[in-house]
């Protein structure tokens, strides 16, 4: 079944059954070093520093963690290019180390800007994207950034001879689908009817497909492009804006948040540091394991517990003084749907005057209300991934971040 859905991502974006290509080749044994062990046989010394990495979206929530993880755990790094529409001031502090950090203000929708940034890079980690499920951007803009931008990155790799491309996809490429089917403890091979209507998941599905289909293309110089897509579930951790929004909402409501979703609806979540680590490890292993990893998708996972989205957030917001009030008896689901629909109507009516983009809309309510949990070890089998941060460590780091940024540290 081909990809449908117009250029703007309107209409239904119907994908094939969301199954990654069947695994080829023997699954790798456990011969990998401990997570964080630098690429086998690599001494951490100046003469090994010869690689140029490009991180698109390098100033975003995930991108910043990828940038910092590369500086800590890729000893072969000679130059790290950070490409983003909006450069962060924190980049300046990174320019004092042995690695050349090059900040590039650019737009992935502009092919010439992408080509200039990619030229000479050995590896591209493409995280740049418009992560919008709140109606802030138009479907056309979401398509331009997420799909056309990814096309520009792929073509830049082909034209300039960059051989390794790691793409940050999303769980939403799989689901939840428009029918609200639960995805329960699924993996990369679990059959699931991936049907989307919202521009964001449609764009991520189209971009992921482009990346996987580009695997094996000849790049300038005659060698083959090796691509891989990582599918994080809901990422949390230092810098997570939605977590910050929930915290502010709770403070405005007198320290209370109101449960809208049954605790029985479970979501997989993954700590941003582990997602960053998986991106770095894939980039390090992609050359030696091109036959096994090329063209593959991997869910990003760690030891974070399965919980409802709201209960999971309370793991961090509770220690920061908020409490979750169960209002499901007061606010039945039909009333939530009505409120979500009213929000969507208000957004449409107010658009000529101002941007009204609340957390609750029909799409976010549907996603929140549908179980989506992942249980897989494909990344460990293929390239020896193990989470770098335990659940306890991930939780502590996130709590400290919320406390620090909101001045609520005890
Ligand atoms: N946050 C999550 O829970 C989550 C989960 C799964 C996948 N993802 C994916 O991870 C990636 C990063 O997401 P995030 O949560 O860090 O979002 P983010 O918005 O914090 O980061 C995205 C970055 O991309 C940049 N960007 C946007 N448009 C650009 C353009 N036209 N040109 C250049 N740069 C541009 C932004 O400035 C930003 O720095 C996205 O591709 C997203 O789809 C995120
Ligand atoms: C207002 C309540 C109903 C509240 O529970 C709404 C929560 C809602 C804002 C979030 C619930 C699930 C989230 C999404 C999920 O974690 C995965 C995503 C994929 C990623 O690629 C982008 C972010 C997101 C769409 C994420 C966005 C917030 C939720 C919809």
C-alpha cells in the first residue's frame, strides 16, 4: 500500500503495515563493550580525531543532548557542525575544547544551505524537525520542514559524498493510528495498521520512508549511502518544554494537575540522554555493521516505566510540589472530547488575531488516551545498545532540572 496524503499531509496518510524490513544477517552477539566504550580499538588521542559530524536541529531539546553526547563519547571527532534555525547561546561554551564546534544558522528547507553544511561531513545526524501537534504551524509548513527538509539532507549526502545518515523518526510513524488501536508491548516487527491523518505523524512517516529508501544509493565518489532511522517514544528530560508547560499549569492551578486519562492507559517514555546515546552509538557502529543496520528502524527505549502520560509526568512534578487530582468522575471522556473540540474551534476562529494552541485538542487527547508501549531489544541485538542512564538516574536528573529551572529546588 503506497504512501497517500497530499503534499501538505492533508487527508489520510496511509502507510504500509508498520513493520521494519525483516532482519537480515545474524543478530550480533554480545561482544560489545560497556555502553559508552568508545569505538573498539580507538585510542582517545589527537591523531584519531579525524571525523566531521553534522547535527541538524542541534539546538533543540534532543539535538543539544546529542551534541553534548558526541563531545563526550566520540573520540574520533575533529569537527562538530551544529546546524539549526535558531542557534543557542550555550554553543559558545563548547568552543573551548579540542573539538572544533561550528555553529551554522540555517534552514533545512533551503537545499543550498543544507548542502553547504553537509559537504565534507562523514556522518549526519538529522534531528531537525517541526514537532507540532498543537496546531501552531500549518500542515504545509510541517511538510516543508519535516519531509522536504529531510529530502534536502538526503540529496546533500548523495551530492557531497557523505555516507552515513542517522534520522530521528518517531513512534508516531507507527501510532497510535486514527482508529485508536492500542500498541501494547510492540516491537519493530509488530504488525500494526499505521494510518494517520494529522500532519505531524504523516510527515514523520514520509520522511522516515525517504531515509530508509535512500539506503544503498550511490553517493558522490561511488560508495553507498547507509541510513538508519530511530523511533523515540515520548522523550523526557532536561529541556522538555511540555514538562515545563505542565509544571506551570499546575502552579497556576494551586499546585494541582487534573487527571484526564485513566491510569490504565500506558505509554512508553524514554530519557533524552538515552536517546542521544543511541544516536551516537548508531553513528559509531553504522560503518562496520552497514549490512545489518543499513535501512533499519530502531525504537528508542530504556528502563523508564510504562505509565499513563500524566502519571509518568508526576514522577517528576510530584517531587516539585504538584499533586494529581483524579477528576475522571467529574470530567467524563465525552466532556473532554467536547472541550478538546472547542479548543480546536477556538484556535481556528482566533487564528487571524492570535495563536491559541492549548495542550488539549482532539489529536493530543486521542494520543494520550491510547496505550502505546514498546518492548524490544533490537538495538541491543544489532549494535549493542544498552541505556547509559538508569531509570533512577534519569528521574533524578529530570527532577533536578525542573527544580532548577523553576527555582523550586528545596
Ligand atoms: N520530543 C519528543 O518526545 C520526540 C519523540 C520522538 C521523536 N522526536 C523527534 O526528535 C526530533 C527533535 O525533536 P525535539 O523534541 O528535540 O524538538 P525541538 O523543537 O526541541 O527541536 C527541533 C530543532 O529543530 C530546529 N528546526 C526546526 N525547523 C528547522 C528548520 N527549518 N531548519 C533547521 N532547523 C530547524 C529547531 O530550531 C529546534 O532546535 C524531531 O525530529 C522530532 O520529530 C521527538
Ligand atoms: C490534556 C491532557 C489530555 C494531557 O494528558 C495531554 C497530554 C498530551 C499533550 C501528550 C500525550 C502524548 C504526548 C505525545 C507522545 O508522547 C509522543 C509524541 C511523539 C513525538 O514525536 C512528538 C511529541 C508527541 C506527539 C507527544 C506530544 C504531547 C502528547 C500528545
